[in-house]
């Protein structure tokens, strides 16, 4: 049992939210965590569900999305090993603000709000670390919001592909392979565009030799060209 808690503590310390924990603190917190498994396509929670748990991905991938009443969906993030989600439920009593779905067999560690609040109340250094982590997430969201306003569609698609490559890429002979299985609909939801417009932009990227496609997998062939496109796209918003 102690070994199990030690492994869970290491998983905790690999997450930015808990990276500053001392070993004994991580073990104490890990003893209160519950292991949960999810199959492909299984909904972890729906938008509007009651909150109360933090999820840490030990293995697998999770899609975070938001749907409107008329069925439109915005894909907010795809998370992998070491990422966490559901943290807002630890800080307030509001319902879930998005839907979480397992994209592949996924293993998570979960922590209840009560245990988290008890721990943070007795550890002011950790409380400050939590605030810093939340500030980082807000900055990231602000950056994504500014993309919507100031980048045109090719620029937004280029930014999305580069972010996916940074989060889920691995080096291959001709570039960086995004290891996720992505449809054009997925990319459309992540960029706030239509599938048709994404198809046209991807065609342009492939013809230019910037991006390669093999089924649902994409490879970044020319990162510099995509970064230049983002720069031009942002500049054109002010010209």
C-alpha cells in the first residue's frame, strides 16, 4: 500500500499544480486519491454536472469541449499524461463548465474538493503556488482568445497545429508528428471555423510543404513557415 501511495505521490509531483509539494506532503495527499479508469469515448463528466473532483491523467488522452444548446461544439483542449482538469471545482461550488471525454483508454487519479481545501488551508506556500498556476492558465486562455480576434483562419490553424505539436508531438524523420488522431471537424472546433474552410486551409498548407497528412495524423514539416504565417496573420489585423 505504501508503494502505491509513493507512486501516486510521484504522479502528483509531475503535475504543475502539485510540483512544489514535499515528498511527505505528496504521499499524504496521494493517500486520499482514487484511481479511475475510462474507456474510449467514455464521458468523464458533462457540462453542467456537479463538480467536486480534480482529475490527473496518469495515462491516456482526454478531450475538453463545450457544446451549445443547438449542438455546436467548441473543442477547448486535448490533454495527455501529467495534465490535470476539473481544478475549478476545487475552488468553487459551481457546476462543470465543460465536458470531458476519454479519447483512448485513460487512467486518472482523482482528489475530492474537501481534501484539497483542507490541505491548502494548512499550507500557505502551496496556496500561493496554486494561485500562480491559475494565473498561468488565465494567461493561456487570454492568448487563445486574442487569436480569435486578431488572427485570420490560416493563422489560427497554424497556431493550433503548432500547439498540438508542442503538447503531443514526437520527432520523426521529416518533422514533428502530432500523435493524436484528428479529424478536420476536430480542427474546425479548435479554431472556430467550418470543416470546409479547414479543408481549404490544410490543402494550402500541404501544397506549400508546411504540413503533411496521413489519414487523421498530421506532421509539421516547416515550423518556421507556420510561425511566419502567424506573424503575418496577426499583423494584417491592424493594417
